C-alpha cells in the first residue's frame, strides 16, 4: 500500500539514495520498501544509478603542489612515529622539573658561575642561572639575539641602571652592553640564544 504521493515518493527515494534522510525518515522508507512497493523500489534504483554516476562524473584534477608536499610530509612523520613504535610523544618526556639542588654549576670566569636549566633546540634558546660574586663584572659584549634577564637576588648593574630582585631587563639582537657588574653579588636568570656566549670578550 502506498503511504506517499507520487511527489513524496520521488523526493524520499532521491533523498534516501543520497543518504540525506534522518534516521527515522530512512527507517520509515525502508519499512515501506519491505512491504513490497514496486514503484518506490524502481524509483530508488533509478536514483541510485544517478548518484553512482555523479560520484564518478567529476573530472580528474591535479592537486596543488603545496597540498601534495603537505601530504607527503605528514605521511613521512607518521611513518617515523610508527617506526619508533609510538604515534604520540611519551608524556614523561614532555615535562621537566629541575630542583634547586640539582644541575651543575660551571665556573666561566673569575667569580662567575652558571647553571644551564633548559635548552630549546627548536628556537635555539638556552635558559641559564648566572651567579656573580661581589665585585665581579661581565666585559663589554654584543648580543647575537634577544637576551632576557631577570634578577633573583642581589644587585645587577646594566645599561647605566641598578637592578634588584624582581627587576627585568631585555637586550635586543645587535645591541651592545657596556660592562655589567654587581657590587654585593647577584643571582640572575638569563634566557638567550643557544650559540651566544655572553661571557666571552670576543663578542665585544
């Protein structure tokens, strides 16, 4: 028995063939087909033939070069991940904690020692603690990249100003620092380029 008008039958058959009916509409149409409606079955088959032809009717197109390069790059990354047996980074390798009593202090000049906290190879930056004994100084030097300095303890004299605990100082790439020094000693945190040796007179 026909539940639909001719227009409704054609519309529902076409939408069913395209997969555009809701879950409940599709179920109702399938139940109608199961009752043996030959007209709807024939209508559905004709629309299925059309949709299959549409799927194969698009002309082949060469993808843009950047799309192909991107896909190849992603495939290479996935292949490299699979070769290591993991598709995701190990969470334990994504977090770093360094306790105050951990790490190694290195003497780089008389009265000046440093402790490397972290190296960021992707951006070429190093985070370092610098400890200066009273009366020590760092010679005139030029910055190869941006250098950020945060004073933790003591006094730190740079750019003709005295900096104390909590003060921040930033030197842009290419800038020149006159000798920086401390009177009573200082502990500072410095973030600077990885290939930058701020303690070498050769950078003057």
